[in-house]
């Protein structure tokens, strides 16, 4: 088994992962923006779609959405806590009978036949967690798609600013008074993170060239020592992702960078917008339009989004 699979399996199978994943849209504004973008794209792509495969489906944000629209969905994830949470939500939403839950790693989709699903989707970067097999994973996802492929992967240009901004997540906190542990850590650690930060050009240049923001060997050592480190994540360039999809035979490819517009706005303004229903809807609509422009697609907050036809 590859290190990527073993590390992801340990990290995502921590008991609290399902609950935390389900809370993200109530916690951070960048998650709201990204998921709103994906939802718009999915709902505009359902013509002729009867079956779908959601790879790395998490707590069911999009598999349940499609099930509500009558699509028969295979919800595929490496994490049992995620699967358990998704089943719980699907039952509450009345769509349990339209979802097949399957546990597995994206590195191995051999049980699925060519063109097995009308639509294949994978969001919020599980493809990137399959490093060094990310290209093969994309090819496999395309292989099992019959009509459409819609994915998002970690964005290199979008993620590089993290290395020069240790408090980047604070910009997107929706409610500083919420009890979420990560939110409270971001708030209490803010000054210490600023004081201890120093800009290192060499580190950014290395990540710019390799697409890796972490030390791979250190991550592997942490895993071998019994820790549960964050998955090794490969960050794609826009032209690279487009090339891979074209080589797989995907046509009519379009790219986007969800969060490119929102990342230019300070927290105080973002919170004000999010707390006003009318402003929020108008803002998310404009974000979708702005973030879909090819000139900004690489600067999405976390992910590089792509869709195309088979």
C-alpha cells in the first residue's frame, strides 16, 4: 500500500473527522464560497445524468445534493467516520435509498467498469492526496465516467500564499464566538503566529517548482512514528490539469478558482455580507462569475476546479 493511502486512511479515520467535515460550511466563509460554486456547477450539469460517482465524498455535501435531485449516487470514501456521518445525514434528508456507500481509496477503482457512471465527481482535493499517483487517479476517474467529469484539486498558485501568511484562515472565520476548536486555535494563536513568522523565499520557490508544500520525508516519518499527519498533497498548475484531462480524452474543459474574489476582502466585510441574506446570495453569484474567469482560475482559495465532457 502506498504511503499516500496509509497516511490518508489514518488521518481521515480519526473519530471526529465526520463531524468536523459536516460543520465546515457553518464555520469558515471560504468553504461556503467554494461549495456554493461547486453546487451551481453541478446543478447546471444534470441533464441526462442518472448515475454518479462521488470520489472522496466526505460527509455527503454533494452526493446527498444529487440524490435529492433523483440521481443514483455511489458515495465513495476512505474514512469510516465520514461514511457514518454521510449515512446519518442522508437518512435525515430522506435519500438513503438513492445512495450506495462504499469504503475505499481513490488509488484503486478497479472494481468499477469503464463508463460505469454518467457523472464522476471528486471535490476538495482527495485526488491531490493520492500523490505520487495523482495523474493515474485522474485517468481512473475519467475512465469510469460516461458523460461528464467534474473535479477539484489542490491549487499550486492558490496555495503558495499560505507559506507567506500563517494567519490566512482568520480572514474567513464566520463567527469568532463559535465553539469550533480550530476557530478558537486560529484566534488564540494569531499573535504568536505573526511574531514567529519569517519569509523564506527558498521554501516558496521549492514549492512553486515541486507542487508540494510539505516535507514528504518528514510526513512519512511522522506516520511511521504513529502520528496522524496531514496527507501529502500535490498542488496542480491550471495548464497541467487541463493537459491531463485532454490526454484522457475529456472535451469542453473549463477551469475555475473558487475563492479568488473572496480572498481579496477583509474578514469584517465578509462577515457582514454573509450575515445578510440578500447580500450573501448576490455575493456568491458574483464570486461564481469572477472565479470562473480563466485569468484568475489558479488563484482560488484552496482548489482548482475543472469540468468537462467525455
